[in-house]
C-alpha cells in the first residue's frame, strides 16, 4: 500500500461521521490496494467474549460473529499474531467464513498490548503474491488506533454525562440541605407560638356563646390553626433523619390498624373498601408508628382522589424476599405531566392539599430500606406499590 492509501484509511476510519460507515469505506480502500477479494473488520467484545463484524468490503461468504476460540479470529487472538490459510482450515478448525475462498490472511488489531479485533483478508485464489504483509500490519495498526480512540471518546462522553449528573446531584443536595435547615428552624419557631394561639382560641370558644356572631370566626380560626399544625408536623416528619425504632412486625396487622381510622371517611365519600391480604404473617422490620403514617397518607391520598365515590383496593403479598402492599384507587389516575413530581415536597394539584402526604410516605418507606413504585392508568386510577425486605419469622 502506498502512503496516500494509508492516509485515506486513517481519515475514513476516524471521520466524525458514523463510525461503522467510516470503517466500511476504509475496508474498501484496503481491499482496493491489496491482492485480496474480501476485507472484513471484526471488533472484539470483551464482555461478550466474541468477535462481531463491524465492516466488510468485497463479495463472498462472511460470518457475522465468532466465538472467542472460533475460526481464524479465534486463532489470531490465541496467538496474538497473524494467521494465514491456504487450501485447508488452519489448525484443522472449521471457519464458515472461508467457504469459497482459496486463501486468507488475518492479523490482530493491537495497540500497546490491548487487543481490539481482527483484520480478515480473503482471496478466491489459492495463493496471493507476497509482499503485502508490512502494509497490512500498518493498516491493522491504524484501525486498532481508531477503534481505541473511538472507545476512549465514548468513555469520555459517558464520564462527562456522569460528571454532569453528579454536579446536578450535588447542587440539589446542597439546596435540599439548606431547605432542611430552614424548614426545621421555621417549624420549631412557629410550633410553640402556634400552640399558644390554639390554646387561646379554644378558651375563646368556651367563652363565646353558640349564638354569638363571633362563633363562626372562632371556628374558622381553630380550623386554620389545626391545618397549620398538620402542615408543620408533616414538615418535621418529612425531614426526620431516620426511623425511631424498628422491630419485627406484621405488615398486615399494621395496615389493618391504619385502615380502621378511615371507616367514617369511606362511608361519607361512598368508597368501597376491598381487602385482599396475604394469608399468613408478613414480617418486616418496621417502626410501627411511622409505617402507619405512611399508610395513612397513601389512603388519605386515595380518598381525596375519589370525591365522587369509588373503590379502594388494598392487597398484600410476598415475592421472593420482598413484601409488597398495593394501594389501588379508582380516582381517574394522575396526569402524566405531573407523574414525575408527585413525590416532590409541597407539590399538589388538590385545592386544600399540603403537598406532603406522598413525599412523607415515600421518605418513610425509603428509611425502611424499601421503595414505592407507581402504576398509573390515566382515566382509570393509580396503584402505589410499597416494597420492603421480608424479615425473619416472628
């Protein structure tokens, strides 16, 4: 091969366009400058332990892939040196890619001891004129350098993406930590005077007669005070660092206890409750009080989504070593636009919602080494699936 041919190979294989197209065109240049009828490039996949055809020029049979020890590519990898064939398969090994060819020459694509694949040249004649080996070695080196460079570029691009994700995560974490400090401080500062205001409002209610024109205002004051107290309690629960105390408990029993508090809500909202509990104990390591709060928030969220009535289905079970609780409502589902935000603090689409119910439930389940998954059917309903590790039998 002349110098300009080598230069063309390097330019084509390393072009900014599609890598496979560049290799294919480079294979054509190598074929035109060689005494062979077919030129193929096989790239070595370290994870799959196999060779895969990346480019080919010239007619004839070719194999799309080879195993680590198969055919001439396998022999090249084993010896890490060129392998030639003439008349019979080398080493007595069958290579389906040799069908219809009288001779072949395969050489490794190696750079600094790293193996990247095989350059596979074939001829329909029984032999070819010698003297091409040095040029083929140089072409193989160029191809190996290009593949190595492309892999380095891919790793660099992947590293940049991961770095960007890490930077975003750090920024979000810093903002969240600042929010934690601010919210915790505000919650504590507000809670004490709020308790005093609530106490004074309760005393005022006792001194104001039922017939007084001021009574509706007092009632509204008490209602709003309770609402603010609920919001502050939610903030403090959401930012709690860990579960208080865990013990081996039955998740069925915790769920049944939580459901009892909603009997009146089910009746007033015309909601049918369906309980499909696992027959037997489902032990988990749990802080019973916090897990109850998680169930309360999910059930309350389901009730709020079914203002015109509906069906709430609670199902428990176990799969492998994971306990699951499915909370399914028929409230029409979640708008896909909002599905990615439902666990964000203070996000809500409800008129009187605080936007803390689902984030609190999610936070509590995560502290129990579990996850909450969402199955959303727009226009039908939504299912929240709580998954926690199965504990040892009680």
